[in-house]
C-alpha cells in the first residue's frame, strides 16, 4: 500500500486562489520527478477526468464481467483498455450515502449523509465541506456535473465546488446525450473534471423497472445469475428484463460520451472512471451489507497513463475513489479522507497492497433505521446488526415478492427479523446463506472479526460503537 502523502488543508470554496497554488505545488512534487512509485516513468496528470456512475447496477452486470443478458460494449472497452478491480465494494448500500462517500472520501457516519437527503434534508452535506470537485477546481480543472446529485437537498451542486451544472439535481435522469455532447464539443482547451451520474438502471419514480423501447430484452431468454440469489419466478423475470434494458441504454449513452471525447482528440489523455453506487434494487441485495449489496464494478481507463487489460483482485472500496483521483491529478489528499490512493496499483501491475479487510455500513435508506456494520476479508464477512428490523426491499408489496414470501422458502427469508450477528464464509458460501456465528469451528475467526470491526469503529468515531441490539419489530 502506498504511504499517504502530506495533505493540504481543507479550505473554503471562496479561497480558490490558494487552492490553485497548493494544487500546483502538489502537482510539481508528484509529477515533476518523472518517477512513479514503481520506479518507471510516471505520466503527467490527465488532461481531463470523467467520473461515470451507474445507479443500482449489480456488481457483475456488464457483459465484460460475464453477465450474458446485457450488451455493454462501451463499459467493456473501458474495462479491457485499462485497470479493473474484481473485488471492489461500496462502503454502504444506499445511493445518497454512497455518492457522498465518492465526493468526500469518508464513511457515511463521518460525512453524515446516512439516509436519502430529499426525505431527510437535515442530513445534507454541509456547504462548507470541500468535495473532490473543490480540490480539482483548485488544481485548474473546470468542474462540471450532470445527472443525479443526491448529496444535498434542496441545494444544487454549484456551492460544492462545481463550476457548471448540466441540469444536475437531487433525482435527475439523463434521457439522452445532448447536453453531454454540447459540453464536450464546447470544452475547448481548458482541462475539465466531468462527473456524469446516470440514474440508469434505477427503478422509476413509481418503483418500477421499464423496458427502454430501443433496447428490448426478452424475459424468457434470461439466464438468471447466481450472485443475485433470487428466485426464478415470472414476475422477477419481467422486472429483470426491464432492468437489463436500462443497463443497455446506459451503455449506449456512455458510448456517446466516449465518442464526443474522441471527436475532440483528447480520448487518450482523459481518465475515465466507472463505479456504481450499490447493488441491484431487489430483496436482500440493495440496502444490505452483503457482497451483492455493496459489490461494484470499478474501472480506470487512461491510455496515456495506465496499462491496459489489467485486473486487480485486491480488496478495495469506495472511500478509495476520491484519494485515487486526487492523487492521479497531482492534488494533495486532505487529512480527513479515510480511504487510500490506488495510484500505485493502477500504474504498476506488480505493486502490492497491504490491506486485508474492508468495512461497510448501513444506517437507513428512506424510512426507519436499519443500522448494520460489517467487515469483509478474503474469506469471511461479519455483520453486526443493531436492531431486528428487516431490510425494506425484503418487505416490498410487489406481487411476485409477496408470492415468494408466501412460499416460506428457507433460502429466501425475506421480511424476517434480523439477528444480532452474522458470519459467512464467502469462499465456501458466496451467497452468504449459512450463518456461522454459533459454529465452534469458526469461533477464532469470529473473535478476530469482532475485534477488527471494533477497532475500525473506534478509529473512525462511529457513533454505533457499543450500542446494544434492539428488538423493534
């Protein structure tokens, strides 16, 4: 793991000149030597940076990652032409919390956006909190955002370090690429940071998935992936087909974005990053801290600066996103960032990584709290729940979900009260179905993971540390 570099002070938005000077010094220090962490020639910082986020995209739901039901040639191009991470995880499984982590480099209990801000506006990120855009703007990038915001309400993104908002709002769909293309075509010679947040393949405002007319998917032809751990019933197939249709639509728009950058002649010197905010919006996926709730695709593509066709299997997570992008851009990483830069892993296929555990958390989504904390290692996932309230998607009133609940199938215990602790051997049980908390053969692992989670919660001042389990149902 690379050593954290000296960090810049956190400065108010108005002190742009000081930020620019600080960022310039940082860039010279990092890139002026021409030597990378691996000892090879280091690239200068990318001319442009494009952060692309999907919404509720399952962690393996691209064709390049093996899902046969979707066609994602543009995401596959970014993955295969750069560096991807096969074990990347979000630190939470709900959109507002996750997206705020992207722009702060902090866990939700630190940045404070622990539920949907349009339903809990008091949880909005404070305007005085510098974001990744703040620091990149200070380093000379023109900062632009399009699509879903979800970090503050009713505030727009502009006070949070963005120079331009292309109709970005709390819940803003991108229906076509017209604004994207106009911005890219008019960008000129000024370096830009473009954060484009697609709401595909999220459910619509009424909670349904809808087939896109240009990208129909036949429900009967689907091969349902094991990693969802969901039942093969007709209603699920109908929804899943519509979800895949929206995945395909998102990829088409990403292709139009890429084409616009290529037309300007700056594709090779543009860093593209892709990540999704949480798992698929189905029971026991989104809003859980299981692998299928927090796992995400994570791709970095920069032809002028990164190797192609590299797949890393280190445990990495979304608090690492901001420090990585800042590090590549030559911007000092602030002291309050809780993640680590992946720059060495990106530049050098032989680089090593010391981290052997990652952490995740849930506090709430839109309704009553469902607090949980988790630690995940190569072999185990340990979950500590703080009340017995079921996950909200497990209690959905959709007809096919009611049908499955009525079957009382032990493999789909939707709507059942949560237990205080869960322990899963993710190598032997990748669907996390057999709770090993009471299995003596795993007692040592359980004690180790309890201690690791306590240490993490202590180090990050998590307010749930030491709180008792509550029976609320």
